[in-house]
C-alpha cells in the first residue's frame, strides 16, 4: 500500500506537555469517539500523533476529517501493534507520552488530573491513571507484584503516562513479542531500570475502556506461553517461573471447571 502521511505545519513548534499517540487499524466504528474525547480535554497542551496500519475501511476518512487537529499521521502497513507504538513514540516531542487506544476514550478531566500529578510529583518517571472497564474501575500500582503477577498496575494504554526522557532510557517495545510486549516493557522499566512511578486515586479516572480490545482477542495459551518467555528472557529465577506456571495452570483449569 502506498504510504499516506501528513504533518500539521500550523502546530506550535514549542514542545508540548503531552504527546498523545493513537495506533489504529480498521476502527471506523469507534475511532471518532476516541478523537473527540481528546479534543474535549480542558488541557490543550498536547500534540496528537496517529499511526494507521494501512486501514481499508473509513478510518482514513476520519483522520482526514480531523487532520487540522492532528500533529502528525501516517498510514502504512506495519509489523503489528507494538511496531506502531514504536513509530508513534519516535515522532513524539512532548514531555510525557500516552497511548490512547483507538476504541477507548479519555474522561472529561483526564489530562487535567494527570497534569496535577505531574506538578505535584515532578520526579516520578511515570503515572498510572485509574481506568474504567465494563466491570468496574481498575486502579493502583504495586511494583512488588511484578515478580509473580502482571496485575500490578491499572493500564498500559490510555491511563499510562511516562516521561519521554524515561521512555528513551527503556528503549523500544520488543516486537518479537506479539501479545505482551507491554509487560516486557514494564519489566525493563521497573526491574531493570528501577524507575519510580505513582498512581491516581480510584475516583480519579483517566480513561474508559471499551469491551473487546486487543488483549481480549488473544487465546489464553498464547498469552500464557509468551508471559513465561518474557520472564525467562529477562532473567527471572527459573524456579519462580515454574511455580508461577503451575499456579496459573491450576487457576485456569479451576476456572474452566466452574
């Protein structure tokens, strides 16, 4: 497919506070809602980057409709969602980076809440914002749990904000991992780079997730195997990995039986 691209030259050259990145592929049904949620933010100190993976539906029409509000966009086939994340981050100029999913939304005060945390906690590398899912609110951050569980944070995208300077130290998402490259990213961020972060309060919800996103479409077996591989590749204790594997297998089959 011929590459389509656009950089809005009218946008201010001053580095913005936020670089908001959306990666999208054939998401005409929900994508416009995502864009509108960003445009409604009270905080306007951001740039907006859209990385399209070569959509064949009406996604490009939506992008063009809002091109005056988009700082940079491109449409070109990529090597998956994490490759698209890397592309977006490489274009970022803001002090903080956030990935806003193409089927999710910011809450009305999302960026305002994060701006408050940035002002009050300037030395933190990242912020995990609370997010609303169909079953309730996911919130909090407990770095110790990363050793045995991935349930240590609220959200990788839409609610996660990281300093661009810190992101550079972590490096790119490893695209060899097809399903959990975000977990590998966090492992490097927390365990290897020893970066510090904070979370917003339960009632300070940053984003709203639509049911049926990328992770929900991945078969459990593939997610499970890749999680163990990420732990092994990052040098985690083999015995601990084995214990985690046995526990998760038992827990999974117990759930199926019920």
